[in-house]
């Protein structure tokens, strides 16, 4: 089918509009982060990068980065492990309660995060635990581990059970089957589950708000500063958060590329 | 084959799933170096049987012996047998070489020795040696078959099992690989047990055919014997096109019998089995003579097949092209010699 010149021009304009809608806000935060002004205002009169130096030197920002990184890092690793094992239970092995498990594991994803956060806070209080970044890890996991399980399951569903049986038939022990066949074949799924887990935890606001207690993550601090006591550091820290996500996505892409180079699967 | 010392002996093997019995206490002896094909329609229990033999499932009852060792009680990874899977189950994250070496790697064989063996097996399967470092994804369907075979042979099993490995290939490639497999069996001298739903495949390759139906062996015999003397109408039909005539107390409804045929069939009741190629059109003399009209005519290359409506029922006749006489609607007489007729007695028939 041939598209007329008018149609293709309209398509192009539409595409640009969508991209502008998605990315202009982000670009403006980026511009604000290099503004010399003390208040968020447009157009920007003078540019400098002083706020970045100040942000990186600030104890508060360093602490925020460290807490967010700790939470996201531990959530990532835990999600990869839970996602791997969960996917085996979800997609590979038939057992008595598989059907209910498949449904129940997905339930937390459907709860509004604010409700989930509130519910978890009530439990944390009831158990007499003082909320901190450690309890936030648990809260993040309740929501993110099911997503990781789903991502690994997609991979697990697409692999032929005969591969494991063949390995066993050729003399592999259960552990050798896991090491030689199951883990390498599920690895791409586990890596992408880890990527998602990090991004979802790193940017999470509602669950952190309810469960970090006195500690604060980057998104929480950004929100707090916006509603009371705006600091010119806000857009700067915002851009640092985006940079963290972007770095990880880049790392993921490089890793995927390297895996493909080393051993193309499917 | 009641060999003095079979390599494999299955006795009263039973498998029940919940309320469904997939195998009803089957017995089987397989001789060393034999090529046995197990043939049956889907749901006949052949896949269940092979999964029990390699240890993927546990039998409900019965025993499997490999020479003097009872193997149904030992786990799959400890059994000295190996299977080529229907899906081939080649590891997509490993190269051709790594796939072939896999069983050797599990045994802790040194890399150099492993590679040597893998290259030998590539030679044996007539794959170029530079396939060693190829990806599985780069191999064609036929090459994958050969890699799967090489990997199974690297294991050096006492018995090599096959679970319909050729079923996904196109006709010509399948024909080539059938011959190669037969040739490989001869060269390696190993015992092959091959599961298939295709009788044609079984006939080309195997020494003996075991026909399965509803969780039991219907008949176990060399191909020619199953073809000529099927024990039941099921086996007869499974072995290709066939005509059934009803035999009661030595007489066949709608047919004239010669004195010789009358003597041979005297007092018998059951079903007569006549292959389409045994019937002749307008015979000079025959032991069994039928008549009817031609209902349809099909050209099969060098042969012609007719469907004939007769008082004895619908008959199928296959003759050489030069013997073709009648056209559709023409009345014909047809007949065959008593030696081409096989009678299945009523009791056997009922048991089936």
C-alpha cells in the first residue's frame, strides 16, 4: 500500500507530537537543573552547572543516593532469585497447587500501590518493627517479585521440557541439569527481570513513602522538597535519578548484546 | 525372538494414570543388536512405554531387565540407555561439538579426549568436521538429526531408544534418514528400539515390528509375517489396504470356493484377509471367486486400483497397469489363490 505525501507528512507530525509530549517535560527538568536561578521558572535566563557540584558534595544527596541504591540493589538481586525459582514453579513443574499459585502470585500487581503500602505499614507496625529502608525492601519486593516472576516465566514457558529430560537421560544429576541446562537457558529472562526490578524500585514512590520511616529515597525527597521548601537541587537530583536509570538500561543493553554475541539462543 | 539371553526383558509392565491404564502388563524380549520398531496409533501406549524404559516415568507394576540387571528401580541418569527425543532436545545454548560432548563432559572426560571423540562421531554421521564449532541454530533439520544421533552415540548406550525423531521432517529427507539409520544400526551393531506411528518407517528399518493397541502388544513379528499373517483385523488394516470377507463355518458369503479352498477353510469361522494385490481381475482359474461392478478407478503410477461393489461387500483390487481391463460401471469377476488368503479365527478376532 502506498501512502500519499499528505498522509506521510501527517504521520511524521503525529510522531513528533507524541515524542514531544513524552520527552519535553524531561528536557525542561534537565534545563532547569542547569539554571542559575533559585526558583523553577521559564524561560531560563542564565545557565551553569554549579548545582551538580553542590548536589554531589551534599551529605543529604549522597545519603539519598546511597539509600536508593541499597534498596534497588537488594531488591534487584532478590527479585532475580525469587523470579527464577518462582518461574520454575509457575511455568515448568506441575504440582498440586500450581493453578492457585499462578493466580495468587499476580495479585499484588493489581493492588494500587498506595493501598499496598498502607497495608504493609500497618503490618510493620503491628509486628513492632521500626520502618526504615530495610522494611521498604520488603515492600518493594511484594510488588516487584511477582513482576520478575512473570518475566522469567515467559522465558520458562518457551523452553522444551525435553531438554532437561535429555540431560538427565544422558546421566546428569539434578544439580547438573540445573547448572548445564536450566540456568543458562533462563539466564536472559533473569537478567531482564533484574533490569526491570532495579528500574521499578529505583523510581518507586508510593511504596517507599509508606514504608521507609525516617529514611528517604530519591523520589520521596523530590516530592517532599516540591511541597515544602523548594530547593534548586530538586531538578538536579531529578536528573541524577534519571541518569541512574539510563546508566542501568545502557548496561542492560550492552549485556544483552554481549550475551547474543557469546551464544545466540532460540 | 526367544533368544537365550535377551538384552532387554520387559515383564508384566503396567502403567496407570489416575483412572486410566496406559499399559496393561506388557511382556517383551529384545535380542542383542536387534532393530525393533514399536508401532501404534496415537494413544496406543507406545510413548508411555518408552518413557518407562528410559526412566522418565515410573511403572505402576512389572519389571524391566537389562541383561541381569533390573533397571526399572534405578533413576534415569544411572541407566546405561539413551534416547533420541522427538524434539531432538539439542541444547540451543551449546555448539554442535558441545552438544555431542555433553554425555562425556558429565562423566568428567578430558576436553581433548572429548573433542577427539566428537570429531570421530561427526565423521561417522557424515557431517563435516568444521561443524564442531557451529551453532545448533545454523544446522538444517537433517543435520540436527545427525547431531542428535552423534550425541546419543557419544553416550555409548547399551540400547538406543528413538521417540519418533523423523516425524517432523519432510518426506524426502525422512526417506534418506531412514536408510542412514538402518545403515548406522548395521555399522554400530547396537540395539535400537524405535517408536513410530508410521508403519512404512518401521518396515524399512526394523528387524521386528511390535504393533501396539490400547496399551497392549497386538502382534510382535518380522514385517513380512505381520503383513502376510496378521493376528487381527486391526493389525491387517494397520499394515495397509486390505479386504475383509466374513467366514462362517467354512463358507464365504458372496464367493465361490474351489474344492481346495473348501478343504482349507472347512469348519472355520472368522474373518478372511486378502490384500488388494492378491486379487486378480477376470481370473482363468482361482480358489476363491467373487463378482461385482467397478465403482471407481484410481491410477497409482505403475499400478491401477479399483473399488468394486460386490455381494461380499466393497472390495479393493490393485493390478499392474497392463492388466487393467475394466472401466467404471463394468461388471467384473475377480479371484485369488488360497495361498494368498489368511484366515483370522473368531476367537482371536474377539480378543482383539
